[in-house]
């Protein structure tokens, strides 16, 4: 009797254990998912493109007359001073004596260049006077603003006028430098015309050589004619530019991106070879588009955008003309946007939606999304900061499904 009861208990225990094992094996388990958090944080949308630097106003120094160019002693990168540094020397070639008409034309060109220089100097004097007036007006408006007798708009207008007239003064100074270079060229032509045998004056011709001085201060960008050679009038010899104060960025944007960019947009310059991130501002987007083929042979419509650097030039002193940089043009930003990971959003019919995790269950939640930069999505309605959402929701995930966070092993 006891043996029969023990067998019964053993059989019942085995059946119970088997039932528990089957229940454990077929019990619904939570779906493993990746989870993210909503947060209120800074967010920006940028257009990223490779770009290159360039000197805005690069000066190409050319041979003023036909003749023999002596070897250029300067090297690329050398610093030159406008109107002072001799950048090249050349000997005029033998020419036939001038008739009275040609000599008169040369003298007239010299007088015209001198008159143009005097006109440019007058424009510079006027620009200096207007800038000084604008500085005094800005100082006066600043004092009135401090005593609450002038509005902020009046102060901003005075500041804008001062900056505009400062730029006008710089333009006038550049015009004077150009007129001085034109006058020097006119004098050089007259000297070569008058002295037919000047190239025979010295052993190496240096006594009769025409000295070409730098038209502006800056650095030598490149040497186009380095060795001694015979050149025609107008042949480029070298290029000069101010890489410290006159450097800008030219970026080729897709036309579909260019319509989103406007003058004044903030720009972040990264991977330029130095430490940190440089800042810039979009100065203009050119209205002319052009066709360009990508590395994969795809035809694209591109548009040039010009970016001006901001901040002290010392930070970018190592940059030069034609250097590669990467730009991020900020087309939208918010310092306190409600964001969710972009990978959490999906289309549910005609609306956007996410799965919010509540009590270990996924709840389908419709949301209104704003800007999206590929990593973050701006949430306008439907979520609160600190909520947990499912990343990369699969097609099998439904409202109410039990979920658990996937662990990386």
C-alpha cells in the first residue's frame, strides 16, 4: 500500500514538473528592443559640405612691357609691403625710336594715371572724413543710449553706418594702391620707350632694369614665372594676396540646399587641420547655378556660396589660399528644443508616431515632428522630456507589446 502511494506521488510530481517546464518554455517573453530618451536640449540643423579657401582680392602682377624678365628672387609665402618691396625686375627689349604721336600717347597715359591717383586719394580723404564723422556719431549715440535718450535701433543704425564707412575707407585705400600701380606701370612704359639702349647699361643689365614693386601688402601666393625668360607685355609673373585678413571660403552647394541658405547664417568650419572649430558667416549665395558631375558620375546642379571668417585671424593663421575645409552651415537652431532620437520616429498612416515604454509595455503614441537633422528630431507635440522611446521599431512591434531593453554582451 505504501509503495503504491509513493508511486502515485512520484507520478504527480513528475507531471507537475513537466507542466512547469512546458509553461516556462511557451510563456510569452518580452521583445528585446533598443531604448532612447526624450530630452530638452540644444539642437541645430546644418548643411554639411566640403569647401576651399581663397583670397578675396588676389593681385596678379604682370609684365608692363615686352622684355626680358630677370630671375624672381621671391618665394611663395614671402611677405611683401605694398609700394616698397621689389618683387621682380625686367629689362625692356630694344624697340624702334618712338614717333611724336606714340610718345605723346605715352605721356598722356602717364598724366591720366597721375590724375586717377589724385582722384583716388581725394576719394580716400573723403572716406576717412566720413568714417571719422560716423565714429563720433556712434560715440554720441552710445552716450545717449546709455542715458536712455536714444533707442537701440538708433544705436544699431549708427553702428552699421560706422562699419559701412570703415569698409568704404578700405575700398578707397585699395583703389589708391591700384592707381599707384597703374602710375608705376605708365612710368615704366615711358622709361622703356625713352631709353632704347637701357638693357646694355650694366654687366648684367641690373642698372637699367625696371623694378616692379608690390601693389599691395600681403604674401606671395604663387610664382608664375620664376626663371629668367623673355615675356610679352601682360604676361602674369606672380600673385599676391592677404591671407590673414582677406581670406574667405567658397563652398559649392546643391541647388536644393542653397535655397535653404541665406546671408547671415552661422557657419562652423571643421577638419581644417588645426585645433578647434572656426566660425564664419554666410556672406552671399550666388544666383548662378552650374552643372557638375559627382565622383560617381551623377549630374548635379551646384551653387557657389561665399563665407567670411569670424574671430581673430591668429586662430587661422596657418590657412592659405586653396586649402580644403569642411563647413556646416546652420540653417536652424534652438537652444532648448524638445528632442527625440530620429530613429524612434516612423510613419503611422499620415502621421508620425513613436512607441513610448510604460510599465515595460510599448504604447503607440502619435507625435507632431518639426526639424530633423538625422540624429535628433524636434518634437512639437505628443511627448514630454524624460520619456523612454523604442529605437528602430520593427514591423512586429504593436501597441501593448511587452518589451525589454537589449543588452550588449
